[in-house]
C-alpha cells in the first residue's frame, strides 16, 4: 500500500497503484453494476413521465452508448479534453427537472413524442456548451460552491428521487405484481445486505458491498 494513503482507512490503492487483474476485474464488474441503474434510470423517468412509450428503449440504448463514448474520452486525456482518470460518465439526475419542464411545454401544446424528443435533445445540446464554457472557470467558481451549497443540492436531488426509488423497489410503475411481498423482500434484502456489508471491518469486502449484495439475494 502506498505511503500517501496509509492515513486513510477507506482507500485501498493510491493514484498510481495497480491492483491485481482479479481484483481489478471484480472492481470493474461492481462499478458497472452500480452505475448501470444510474445511467438508465433518468431515461426511464423521462420516458415514463412524458409518455414516450416505444421510444424508451431507444433512450436507454442511447444513454448507455453515450456513457461509453464519454468515459473513453474522459479516460484518454488529449490536451485540455479529458481528465486522464477512470471517471465513469453517465446521465445526471440534476437536469431532470429542466428536461421534464421542456418536455411538458411541448406536450401541453399537443406535440408528438418525436417533437418532445427533438426539444429535449436541442436543449441538452445547447446546455452542453454552457457547461463547457463554465468549466474553464471552475477554479474561480469553487468559491461560490461551499459545502453547504453543494450539500443542499445533493440532498435535494436525493429527496426528489425517493418516490422513484420506492416505486422501483415495489416492482415499477404498471407492474402486475406492484407492491407484492416478493418484490419488497427482494429489494429490501438487497438494501439490507449492502448496508451490513458496508460496515464490516475488512476493507476489500466493504468495497465490494454492492457486488456481494446483488449476488447474495
């Protein structure tokens, strides 16, 4: 273990450390499992709330594809583009409110699903350039982003997704067995398993909580 991480009990490896192939593979599998839901859930929420129906599989496929491309660009630093770190890129819950608001404007005017998607894609495209511009001043903007501000934003996002999480745990909207004891036991079993494994003393097992929790239930 590198000397510069000995003071932090939660870190197994330093920035330039290389885990064994087996540990790297298991860590990668867990990372994919943990991120998969986060990547496709915004598409499910947007498609379900706006009634996009048959377009939802298309949104999910596009989210996964763009996530892979963006992650590749992020990890392979070329000039000012990318961080050079294994930073998985995916969809964000932070923009759901804005995307849904834009979609409802079109839907309330009688727009078709194709028109709703066109507006969402256009807003996302233009918003990306705003983020690129602001990223050039991120060091100066840090003074405005105190722990209180960022903490409140993160808590607000989490609270807004509570309904979605509970609905999915019960089986998902429209499921014939929605709220059945089987769904509740399955979801609750995964949740309890992950929480219990996350507090064990063994750091390797603790870092594999999600993978083990999903495998046990």
